[in-house]
C-alpha cells in the first residue's frame, strides 16, 4: 500500500526509554506498527534516550540542579524529559520531519525549548502526544511512587492540559483511559482531539516448556505449577499482592508454585517478602529481553496491576494461549474482554490496607480454582485462544494509525 495522498510522512518517535525499557515496553509494542508504516514508504526515526546519550550525560545533572529549587524530588525526572525533548527538536529540524510523536507530555516541554533554541517561532511539524496511563500523566507518575505535593500536582495538571490542547492529536490506548484523562484534565470540550488507538495482535512463538524452565534455572516438573507475571518492578504493578496470594495458595490450599516475574528493577523487597511468607520455592525475578521464554514457562499468567490503561504484556500472554488472571479494574475488561479471568484486586501494594489483603485472598482463590480444576483451566486456556483470534493484525490497525497521523 502506498502512503496516503501519495505523500510519505517523515515521522520522529520521541521516547525517554533506555535499552531495558525497549525490550518489553513501548519500543517493543510499537515496532510492528513502525515496520508496517516503513514498508508503506514512510520514513521512521525512533529517538530514544540512547539516541542522545551524550546530551543526557552532559546536561541532565546541570538541568536537574537548576530545577531542584522549584520541582524538588521531581527535578531529575523533568530534567530527563527536557534534555530528551531539546535533542529531539534539534533532530526534527535537522531532518525536516513532518510529524513528531511524543510518548510523554513532559517531553513536549523540552521540544518547545528546543524549537526556541533554534529560533523557530512557529512549529514546523505536526505534534502528536500519546498518554499511556489510566488518565493524566501526572496521576500515572504519582502511582509509580513519586511523591508530588498538592500544589505542585495541580500545577503539573494545568501544564499537562496546555500541552495536550496545543497538540494536533492526542492518542490514548483505551476508552476507559480516555474517560479518565478527560476527567483529570477537564478536557470535555477538547475530546475531538483525543483518539483511542489500540495495538495489533501480538505474534508469540513459545519455546518448549522444558527448555524455558531450564532457561530460568529450574527443572521440569509435572508436580509444580509455574505462575508468571511481567512488568517493571514499580509500585503500580502491585507484585506484593501476587507474592502474598502465592503464599496463601501454598499454605491454605496446599498448592506450592514457582513464581517467575520478568521485569527490570530491584527485586530485593519481593524476595524478602517471599522469604517472610515461607514460600517453598524462591521466586525468580529478573529482567528478560524476550518475553517468549517467560510465557513458555507459564502454566498460569497473573497481572496484579489494577491501573492498566491497556496492558500489552497481558495481551501477549493471551495471544500465547496461556490462562490469564487479571484485575477487573482499569482497562483490562475493555482490552482483554472474555480472554481473561477478571477479579477485583487491591489497588495498592501497601500490606496494611484491607483492600490489598482482600485482593491477595481473591487472587489465591482464583488461582486455586484454575490450578486444581482441569475443566476450569482448559476453559480459560480456550478463552485466551478464542479472544486473540478476534484481534486485528498490525497490518489492519496500521491503516488507522496512518490515517490519523496523516490527517
């Protein structure tokens, strides 16, 4: 298929990802789409943190210091976006791009500064901003553990609103996330700018299970179930709920499991929790560049993040034909549909809250039901296969992206 209207786009994708993020985050999610767009004649430039590594080394410490009196603990995160945005604006001007697609509204602050630095009073390209969270980016950052004082929170919301109102398009991954964004930023009159954009069906080739278990240093066993989860080790992912549920599964129901969590970050707190709860099998928690090994090892996939706006890793598990348990909150009901067993879970990893404890108990009950009942297990495995077959391919969904980006 040729580009729309016979005119190819020159598209600059701007993210603040590092190499580890790209392995299972946005970079991996977008690659199939970008490959389709490139095959149609569009020029694609993926501009991540690695693309301007030296600029970050030189300027991030300085800008962080300058911003600290105003933004306090937020200064390093904002400085990172400003450095990335300035560098992206420089690249955009030098390569004469027609579209800049920023995957974080804070990046736009840097892009604007970069244009001023180049004395561009009028933006020479279309600006697209994607909001990946369940609502505003400011809210999502707070869920990731950044402490934001109330006054600063309100200022950041206002600044984020101005960014989105100044963009040509705003993309968001689900209708429930759009509703939350409109609510957070009072964008009722600007809804025409916000477009729900999904992702194509993941193509997962699972290795042999015995090979996958060996990959994680575990022997193959018909007696031990493997429960897997995927995601960075951030508070919003709620992994303590999974560890507590697996302890209940073992000590209440007599079903010990091997837990594997594929995600970057410091696993020590989760390992300590597993030891305190006397799990018989120490969880394997580590970064995995290739999710296929994780899914191949899985008897059951569990998501404990109640604030997913989309949850691409959850969809990958369903596409691999693995039975999935996920929270009924957030975008999972919309995105996963009937392909996963959805249950209420706590929205916080704080062990002192009743909600989190109830979430662990419900999760343990659901896991026990699946793993001890072959009919229930096969039901959800078949549901996963049926659901993924109904999802659009990347080639089909690329038509929609191409149309929106080019309009």
